[in-house]
C-alpha cells in the first residue's frame, strides 16, 4: 500500500468507528425544551392513543418508543371498549395493550398509564377514563354504568373530541344535559380542547367557565410518523405541571387543572402557566444600551425553549422606535433594534416595551401580553 492508500484506509476505518449507524440515529430521543415553572416539573403527555387492540394499526410497545423518541414523559393507552375490529385476530382483553406498552415504557423510562375510551353515540359521545385499575370492568351495556365503574376506580375522566365531525356534522361542540349530569356527579373532569389536528374554541371557553382541565391529545391510530412529520413538527400534547415525574403526581395535577396545551406553534392555557413559561424561556442578555443621536443599538434576546414566540408590539414613546413584529426563534438569540429619534436626546430612560405573544393563547380570542424592560442611555450627537 502507498502512504496515500494507507491514509485513505485509516480515514475510512475511523469514520466507520466514529459515525453512528442509521439505526442508532433513528432510535434516539429528541428532548422537548420547555421550562419547569411555578415549582412544578413540566411534563409532556399524550393521554389518547390507540393500538391494534381496538382500531389502531400499531402494536402497543411501539407507542411507547414513538413517544419516548419525541421527548414525551407519559402516555395513556386508551383503546375503545366497544369497538374492536381486530377481535378475530386478537383476544378481547381490555388491559392487554396497556400491559405490553408499559413493559417497554418501563425499559425506556417513559410513564405509561392505563386507560380506556368509552365509545358511545352523542350524547355523551366518547369519554376517556385514565388511571384505571382494570379496563375490563368498563365493558357493560349502559354508558352510565361504564362511567360509574371508571369513577369507582378513581379514574380521571374527560370528554374526547366534542366537535368531531363524525358526531357533529358542522364540527361545533354542543353541551348536552348528559354532560351537566356527569359534571354534577363529579364524573367529568376535563375536555379535549385539542384532538389531533382540531382545536375547539368553544371547548376552550367551557373549560375556563366550568373549571375543567384542558387537554391536547393525538388520538393517534396509525404510526405517528404517518400522521406527523416528526422531525419537523410536534404532535399535539398536554403539558402537565406536576410535583414529580410519577403517575400519581400527574393524576394529582390533572385533577387540579394544572395543564397547558401544545398545538402546532401554539401554547394554549391559563395565563398563570403561560406567563411563567414565557418568562422562564426568554432572557434579555443586554437590557442596557446606549444610543447616539438618531443611531441605533441592539438588545439581544435569547429564547431557550423549543417554541418560536411570535411578538406583535406597540411603538413606545417618541424618543425611540422598535420593531413592532419580532419572532423570538426557538433556541436562538435574536436582535431587537432600538433607534433614537432625535440628535438632542440626553440621559437615561427606562422603557417597558409592550408586546403580545400571538401564539400563546390564554382565551380563544386573547393572547398573552408581555413587557420587555430596557434601559436606554442617550448621548446627543450625529
Ligand atoms: Zn373517540
Ligand atoms: Zn380515540
């Protein structure tokens, strides 16, 4: 071998040793960066998932690995009790999908919660019961008995996809007497404000008015990669603000209503959670700047989260101008250019720049308002 050939041979050998194989790249987890807030851990959860044990097209343990790869902390397996198109191929055991998913979840450190979908015509429609001790007890004729069985097990019960076009042809959710009945018996604890690709503004409003827990879930039936481009976008999920990363702590947080929702580029939830998420994500690296005359200076703003924050603002006072639209890109530091308006300004001034974060939705028609405090030292001159 010539020296060149030896060098090439060694280089190829080295690349082979150092580069991960395709399989290693694919079987990897991409963590979600969203800060812990208000003394709680921010857990990412999907509480509505199907497998081949009802009308899904995926073996249960794959559900655990899909969620682990996407950086989720917990999932609930919620196959239909009343609908099993594969029952000629698979025995009826409403607990089995959970057991299979949980064993792989345990191996990966992903929490898997036992659930079932009580699947009835509207009203009451489809209800998920999670944190069950046994799903088989829910397989009874009367939907009221099924809900009672779940309630008796201490389950957290929520109303799925209330505006699903399969049950409401116009896509609008309607509240029925049956839901009042469940609510008055404390057998309805939450609602899906987001199900898959749908957001229901009327459900968002009901959750705020009736103090119900808001949820965002996929209701996925096919492999997750057939429904979402998982390298480019996130599945919808529920952020749970829990005291600990355990099923018990998640259950406590759900009953207490401590959730927010990730839906595409948006976060949806009560202001008391979205404000601290924004504040813990965003840092002004140099809030104090000096501007000479009509010149400009840059405030650097870092966003350590995985969400782009889309800001629309107002012009502050006459002495300066700032951009009225600004996107704080996920994981980036962006420049906010502040410009002086006169050659004769002198001295120090503080400004609270007012912005609306368009994609942080605190009600169906209101986004979070924030202020960015800066201090400007003006130096007269040209
Ligand atoms: Zn359903
Ligand atoms: Zn479902």
